């Protein structure tokens, strides 16, 4: 088997999942925040994600699809162990998709029902994804400690999505909704930081191999830059939000950029810890990979498909950039 093919698909799959977490993360976060505003605020929040939310989920389909076709053994092991949270996630995504479309057509009496369904679907999907991440990091342990850790990461990832959603509202909205977004983001930032810290502490304790990668000399001093940089980004985001809350001079895009940077740094740290394993200390990218011929065929398909996905994503964000106005159904 060519060594570069499994590596290439690992990189593509990782980038697809990172893109999903960041892009769909902010609209999941806005869905979770939806009950906290009045009807006019709800319409403005929906308008802020309307052009993007459905296309954002393309990255999840791409990431899971690459896992299935390129690493079938890992796909079976991971999704087999996470069958229940995956089911909850899919129900949540279906529910929020139906609710998003039905709230447009519903009369005033029924719209609260679909707003509630959109909130419930967003929360279900976010918590399920956090549970899956926590369970995956600790090797699918199902004892009391493992379940407690998975539950903690479920809450913290949902908070991370709220952070992204609130920061998105800071950029995209005006007036009271923007002010609320600043307060939401500041609160969610601390819980997001707790989740990143928990994963950072627990991951090396799960595996002696991972512990040695981080704490052997002289690699430790080189890798120390990653948590230090994460801490700097965290406190930079906190300072920007405080400045915005006090209406001091600060750019509205800085909190969102900082939140994305936090997720990116956390992704880099987790990827370094796990590589070359797709299942902790069980399946590497090479032992889990499909045959070379199959990977070559799929690589050609990915080379055609991925630029198209990137192209229409960039185009959509470019066209609909800027602050949103009032939502109209006429």
C-alpha cells in the first residue's frame, strides 16, 4: 500500500471535520440560544444563519463519508461504539432541518412549536457530538469515570458552539441582539476553555504512548508552545469581549476569529496526540485503510469534489457577508 494515500485521506477527513465543527458549530450555537430572545430577535438570528446552515452540514457528510470509504475498519469500530449518540445526533439534525423550513410557513400560533423544535434539535446534535468526542478520546470507556467525562465534554462542546454562535451574532447583527451576543459569548468562553483543558489533561493519561509524545524531552519544551498559545488566545478573546461590553474600541470580528483559533489549536493538539491511530492504540491509518486501488479511485473523486465544495462555500459567505437586516417571509 502506498504510504501517502492513507495519510492524504486522514488529512482530508480531519480538515472536513474541523470545517464542520467551526461552520456548523456557529449555527448550532445560534439554535441553542434561540429561546433567549423575543420573536423579532428569533427572526434576526435565523436570518444570520439562513444562507449558510444547510450547506455547512456538507462537511459532516464529507468527513463521515471519507471515514467510511477510506477507513472501513475504523468506521465500523467508531460508529459501532457510538451507535446511540450518533442516532441522537441524526435525530437532532433532522429535527432542526424540518423545523427551520416549517417555521417559515407556520402561522403565528404554530411558530413557537417550530422554534422549540429548532432549539431542541440543535441542542441534541451539539450534546451528542460532544459525547462522541469525549468517548472517542478516552477509548470508548463505559465505566462511571468514562461516562462522566463524556457528559462533561458534551456540555463543554455545546458551550463551544454557543461561543461560536454568539460571536457570529456580534459580527452579523446590530443593537440589542449584538449586545446580548457579547454577554453570551463571554459566559460560553469559560465553559469552552474548561472543555479544552479537560481534553488536554485527560488525553495523555489515557495512553502511555500519548503521554510519552507530550512529556518526553526535548519535545516537551517545543510542544509547550501549543498550550501557551491556546491560553494567550483564550485571554485575548476574553479581553476583546470585555472591551466590546464596555463599548470600548474593538473590532466585532476579533471574538469570532479568536474562537475559531481556539478550536483550531485544540484540533492540532488532539490530532498530534492521536496520530497515527484512528482508534486509540488499536487501529492506525494504515491498518484501517482500504485497498490501494480503492483509495486511488476515491482520491480522484475527492480531488474533483472538494474544490467544488470549497468554491461554493466561499462564494456563499462572500455573497451574504455583512450585517443582516430584518427577516421577511414575503
